C-alpha cells in the first residue's frame, strides 16, 4: 500500500501536535507543509475538530479593536469640527458676517453685515447639532453607559438651540 501524507505517522503526529497547541487548519498546513485538505482529513481520522469560534475569536476581537480605534478618530474629528463651527458662530457675532449679495446688474459681491442672517445662523447651528449628535451616537457604541457624556452634549445642543432631527 502506498503511503500518503494522510497515512504517514509523522504527518499525523505533526497535525496532532500543532492542533494541541490550538492552531487552526490553515496554520497547521502552513507550518507543516501539508495541504489544508490533507490536514483536515488527518484531523478527522484522528477524531480532532477545529473549534471555529476559538479560531475566529482572535480575528474578530482584532477587527473589533480596529473599528473602535477608527470610531475614536472619527468621534474626535466630529467634535473638533463642531467646536470649530461653534467658535466661528460665536466669533462672527462680534465681527462682521461675510455675505454674498447681488448688486446692480446681477454682479455678486461679498459684503460684511453687522449681524448674522437668520438662515446662516440656523444652518451653522444645525450643522453643529448634527456633528455633536452623530459623535455622541458613535460614542455609545463603545461606551453604552456614557449617559453623562450624552447629558453634556445635550446641554451643548440646548445652548445653541439645536433640536435632534429624530425627536
């Protein structure tokens, strides 16, 4: 009878040893030089199984951590942009607000008003509220107990007169 990797005692021992270390089928194949299919056949012949949850858990956790880091960066960007817009809104109250106006003959020019037009004020306020609301929602993914942060953000939204679009 021809000896194959599947019936080779050395291959069986290698698969059993690497399996005992908790390696998955593909890792065993890479380390032993045996094809994935043969590793699977040897494992089945030896009564070994590959716990998919145990093999996938580290990869799933790594992906979860990567996504949490990306969310943290996005949250920071959203808050920074909200702060920039709010600072702009507050500083423009004391300066002259730039506004594009149509002059004679349809020629557009920028003039500075001594007040913030209601439409502009509303749009900037809504933008700040949108940014803060979405940052807060992203925070709740990683920190469901972040009620204190939500209250703080709600106070900020109330201060600038922004209502949640979902309300």
